[in-house]
C-alpha cells in the first residue's frame, strides 16, 4: 500500500503541476492577446488622429499659399496700375512737347524768313559800303584784305605767343611742383648709403718676401695663376701689396680671393694654385647665385629663372662710375616701386623692370651687343613680361616707351645715378662736360657769354639786348636746351637760364 502511495503521490503531483502550468499559460496567452488587441486599437486611433492632423496641416499650408499668391497678385496689379498711370502721364507730356515743338518750328520758320530778308539787306549794305570805302581809300578790296589780314596776323601772333608763354609757365610750374613732391617723397624713403661699395683689386701681403714666393722659380707660380684666372698680376715696388688687373670683374675677384687664400695658407706652388683656383671658382659661382637671390628676396620678387638670378649676382662685382651695379639696380627697383605706388602704376612690374634694367652688364659674351640688347635677349629667354622687357629696352631711350612702368624705371634710373654721391666723375670728364655746355650756348647768334654753374646743373647765358628781343631769347633758350639733349649725355637735367637786360646810364653834370 505504501508502495502504491509512493507511486501515486508523485504522479498526482506531476499531473497537478502540469495542470497548473497549462492554466497559467492559457492565462498568459489570453493576456497577451488582449494587450495586442489594445495596442492595435490604440495604433489605429493614433494613425487616424495623425491623418486628420496632416489633413489639417495641408489645408492650412494650401490656405497660406493661396493667400500669398493672392497678395502677390494684388501687388502686381498695383504695380501694373502704377506703370499704366506713368505711361499715360508720359504720353500726355510727349503730346504737350510735340505741340510745343510744332509751335517752335512755326516760329523758327518765321525767323528764318526774317533772317533771309535781313541777310539780303546786309548784303546790299555791304556792297554799298565796300564801294564807298574803295572810293574813299583808293584801295581795292584785295589790297584792303591783305592789309587787314596782315595786321590781324601780327596781333594774333603776339597774343597767341603771350598766351602760349603763360600756359607754358603755368604748366611747367604745376608739373614741376607735382613732380618735385613725388620725387622728393620717393627719394626720402630711399635709405641707401651715399657711397656705394667699390670692388678693389689690390691684395695685401704680410711682408715683401711673399712677392718672391708668388712669382716662384722662373715665374712659374705667377704664370700658373694668371693662366688659370685670366688676369694680370702686377708686382711692383709697392710695399706689401700686389695689384690684380682684369676687365672682367668676376675673374678679377676670383684671382684676388685665390691669391688671398694662397698667401694665408703659405703653400704656393702650381698644383696648390690649381686646387685653390678651382675651389674659389666653385665658391664664387655659389656666391654669385646667393647675391642674386638675396636681392630678389629683399625686394620680394619671385619666379625669376636661375639664369636671371646668376646674371643679377654677377652685377655685385661690377661698378659703373664707382657705383656698384647691383646696389644701383636694387635702388632703382625700390625707387620705381615707390613711384609706381604714387602714380597708380603696377608696382610689381616696376620693381622687376628696375632690378633687371642693367642685367645685360652681368652677361658674359664675345659679341658686339650692348648691355641693353643683352638684357632684352636674356629677359625674353627667361619669359619676362613684355612690359618688363620694354623697361630694359627703353631705359636709355633707345626704343619708345609702351607702358607707364617703363617711364618710371627710366626716371628711377636717373634719380639713382644723379643723386649726391652716387657716382664718381673724373676731373677731365667734368671739365669737358662744362666746356661743351658753354660751347653749345656760344654757337648761337646774339649770345655774349655762357657760364656752366652748379656742377653743370645750370647754364646761364647772357645775350645782347640790342640783337636779341624777349621773344627771340625764349626761342634761343629752347633751341639750346634741345641741342644739349641731342648732343650731350648727362645725369638728371640741366636748367637753361637766359638773361637779357637793358642798362641805361646817364650823368648829371
């Protein structure tokens, strides 16, 4: 019995547990279905509400759009009405003007008829009085016309000359004042030194015994150095110094540096000379390029090909009238840029033209071309702007200027060359220039004496007041100025002052 109970009780418990779980599952299923049904109904209600809301929003948007269109339509109708009123008003004005023009035309027709009648009367009076004048004066019409014309020509020429002189004086005063203000403002901004660096050609020695070592046995050392560098080395009685002579400034600089290194090192023989010259030549090539780059960097100029940079760098070792050419080119670029800013020209083109205007002086060539032609060829090869090429070609007046920057570069070049201390001039050339100035003035008839003063910047001319009138003095002054421009070369400008005076002396006894 107990065994049956042991078996029945667990079995009954299992059946009871399964039954409870089945009822619980059914209850859960029923709850889930109810929840799903509620969610479904809620979703349907929410979708219906959202649909109604969207319909309302769409209706509102359509209503706003309709109102906006109606407002724009009303505005357009108002604008059309306003335009229509204006057109009607203009039509009325045009009709009134047309009526006024018709009345004026009628009046003009009447005036024309009156003028024709008046002209006929005047013609008749002219014929009558002409006949009377011929009868009274005894001159024919052609003779009287020539007489009156001659008198009128003299009066008109005198008045015209006076007016021309007045206009010229006013123009000169105005132009000089404005130009002076611009140039003074430009030069004041230029902070260059007065004296430019000059390339020297002498080498100092520690003692006179070094001269013998430089010459070498049977002169082999000095011959080797001259052959490798292409210079002439002059060893004379000058104590503790030798002179390097060469027309090429770069070769002269290479020889000078090589000689300085050899003297400092103390080992002077052909093999060592060859090594030093080769090393100095390599260093010199790099130095030349660096000098050109440095100037371009200081001027903020870019995109110049290496050939152009080397040409600029070579200018650092060349001088003109004691003025370093590279320093002069840099100065011209700064002045040209400042002048271009003052007058509203292209500053970059003016600077490039200024720094490259003398680049032909740094080109090695065996031809007969001058530095302007060489500079133009180089500028074309390196692809410079046509305005820059014209700046190079026209800075000496060899070709016409085709842009304002070219004129500015020529002016800047003249300023840099003629400013105080910029260039050196030998005494012979200075005296010859003054004599040429005075000789040109004294060639003209009526000139008593001419004096070149202010270092040749002004030419004062004394004329004979009995032979030269005031008008002739002005013409002679212009002719002398033109002849000086044609025959002489000079920096800056020369002022021609003509002096004519009448002195009357009487004595009371």
